[in-house]
C-alpha cells in the first residue's frame, strides 16, 4: 500500500482511542503492581493463631499486648509472656519450637507490621482505650482471623468520622503534632 | 473462595441486578436520547431526529417493565436488609427511592403520551426531562449505597452523620453506570436505524452519527471512572477478580469505541448487533465488579455488628473494675455465686479445668486445699505466687475485689 492511500484520519483516531484506553490499562497495571508489592499482608516469622488464643481460649487482647494500655504503641508481646504457658503447652508443635528457639537464643521475633500509620500521625493506643474504644473497632474481629489483616481504612476521613460521632477532639494538632 | 462470605440469597439478588440495571439504563438512555433528539429536531427541522425520537418512544419499556424495575429494586433492598441488619435502610429510604423511581417512570410515559398526541410544547419536554432526572437521581442514591457497602465501618455512624452516605466511590459508581447507559442506548439507536425490510440509507447514516455522539464521550470517560472507582474503594476491597473485571471492562469499552467510529471513518456500515451486544454485556461485568469488591469487604471480620464502633467502658472490656477504690468495692452486699461463675467461665476456665491440667493445674487438685480458708484463696488470686514448679506462674489478672470474692466463693462452693 502506498503512503498516499493510507486513511490518515482513521489511523490517527484509532490511535488516539487505543492510546487513551491503553493509558488507563497501564495505570491499572501500575496500581496492581503497587498493590502486590506494598499493600499485601506481610508474612510472619511464626504462624501465630489469634483464632486459638483470642478466639477459642478467649484471652483478652491485653493479656499479651501488655503495653497497649500504658503507651502509644500496642507492641508485640515479650516472648516471656508466650513462654509463660508454652514452656509446658504444645511444646511438640513446630511453631512453638521455633518460638522457643527465639526465646533461648534471646533473639527478637521480627513480626511483620500490618497496621501502619504515616510517621506524621500522632496516635495513642492508651488514649483510645481510656476513651472506651474497643480494640475490634479499629482492628476488626481479630479473634476470628486465621491470618490477621487490616480491615479498616485507617485514613483521616475514617478517624474524623469517629471523632465527630463521639465528640473526641477535632483540632488538627490532636493527630498532627 | 471469593464468594464464601456472601450469603446465597445475596448472590441470587445479584442476578436480579443483572436484569435491573440494563432495564433502568433503557429508561434513562432511550428517554433522554428521544427527548434531546426531538428537541433538536424542532430547532433545525431535521425529520430524522423526529423519526428517531418517535421510534425510541415507541419502543420505550412499558409500565410492566417499570413495575419489574420497582419490584427488583425493592426485593434487593429487602435482601440487603435481611443479611446486613446493621446497614441502616429506614422505611423513609424505601419510600423515597421507590416513590421517586415510580414517578420518574410515570412521567416519562406521560411525556411519551403527550408527544404521541402531538403536544410538542415545552411542558411535555419538561415532564420528560424531570422523569429522566428522577430515575437518574434514584440511581445516584442507590449507587452511593453500593459505595457504602464497601465501608461497613461507617454504618453505625450514619444515624448521627447522614452525609457519610455520600462517598467518592459512590459518585464513581454512579458515573460508571451513567457511562454504560449511552453505550447500550447507542446500540439500540443503531438497531433502530436498520429497522424494517427496506431501511432508509440516510436514516441509517444519521443513526450511526447519532450513536457516536451519544456513546463515544461516555466510552472515553469510562476507563477514567473505573480507575477513579478503584482508587476510592478501600484497599481491602481490591482483589484479582476485581482488577481483571476492570481490565476486561476497559478492553471491551475500547472495542466498542473502535467499532462505533468506523462508519464515520469510511469503514462501512456500523456493526449494530455487535455494539448492542457489548453494550449489554458491559452491565453484568460491571455488576460482578461491584460484587467482587463487596465480597472481600463484607466478611465476619468487618461485619460483626458488635464490633462496629461501640464504646466499651474500660472495665467492661477487661472484665474488671480494678481501677476503682477498694473501699467502695468492699461494700458488696453478699456472696454472689452467679458473678463468680461468670468470672470463672470468662477468665479462669481459659487455663484451668476441674478434672485435668490445661495451662494450670486442675481445680480438683488445688481448690480443696483452700477449703474453709476463703481469704487465703482470695490472697492467691489477688497476688498469685508460683507454687508448683511444674506449671508456669499464674499471671495477676487484675480482678476487682468483688470479682475475687465472688470467684473464690464460687470455686469453694463447687468443692463443697
């Protein structure tokens, strides 16, 4: 086909349409990549079953997360708390043996963080617990989760909706120190 | 499995949406294009515009379809109410949504009646446009509600903050629906252009131009609206099925757009059947995409109504009143065995059983030692010391004096 015979209008309009839709497919692909890389629940070094401890056994969250009422961070429990029971209980299970190795070698368990707030946000677990917020309000039904994941958006609008409903402070400086 | 958390009835009601949304799209799209085409026809005396308007009004879904639209919407709202009791759907909402939809359908039909009786005055147009606007407004409300299904954490707050009902995700979903409407309508317009055994060539070409004007801007906007919808949905709602359905919607929309513009670029007559079929097929994909998001979000983890923003006093959460002064506690009137049993079941039974060792020793092996010495047992519960090296130390449970007294008496009563 000679160049003159090409229907340039048709070619250009087809190109524009394909380009536009291709652009949004590209955006979708990029966002899917971001979601896969950064928004997935991290793998944990020990397969800890909240369903067993908080669910079946009915342990209060504060039984293991001992700092949650006293500090900003809930924190992971010290291994001595785990070993209080697991010196005797289920010692034949591979995950408990893994836990015991960490304890004996005095190595910290590097738990993957699931609930991340940006560094410019001041958030205190202690204040929220004192204010009567239940752990599950922000963390969902952890006792039913085989694998804990984030089930609330943890976005500003979400925080503000709750603060507004319960007459909690709405000043910027409350969370943006 | 994506659908494991979605009740069967909800899945069945999803199938009802597959019928409902295209039907609603026909009312909005055919009504609006008929009105605008007729209005332009009056201005430029182009008889093809009148003909298209007449054909669209003639084939507008009838009252039975209107009733089907109302019935399916009412049914689906009922199913949602049934499965998600925490989702506030007050009677007023039903009344407004169904009432406005019914009156919208009626107004469009009244407008059609007036046009068919040659009442081409502004009043007939006004009635028609109000009818279309009412139906569109209902779907704005409905689809904002669909956005709400992706954020169950806001449900308990709606009573105090009704504006939380509106969300950017709801706006995006409404925008997507309104972009799908012209695509289906363009397919209908093209099919009308080929109607009859000997279709008029000029009219066919007119419908091809008209279909491009109607559908192309909406199709070009659709991918942006889909990506906007994804970004305004919580990340929790993202899943592979959702992303694949979005990609498929974008690809199909691109295909329709390319096929649609071909007649204007010298590519022969429009493939009306293909455009109408894809225009129709976009609806189920779009409904499935919406359901895919909800299937991930509406799980027991997020839905348990007792977990939704209820303020729980600290003592109730911990099952204690340890922060209260001891003096006040000791005014407990009498031995409260029922309270003791509650404390036993909720706290002690985690680590102790009567007849076997669990985390701690069996009660049968330790409680009898305290027989007749309740104060000693209370001292131990108040400040547990490691006694038996075979067991881990019992933690201080921080029970209130009243709870300690109740549970100690309860334990000893079981031994007696």
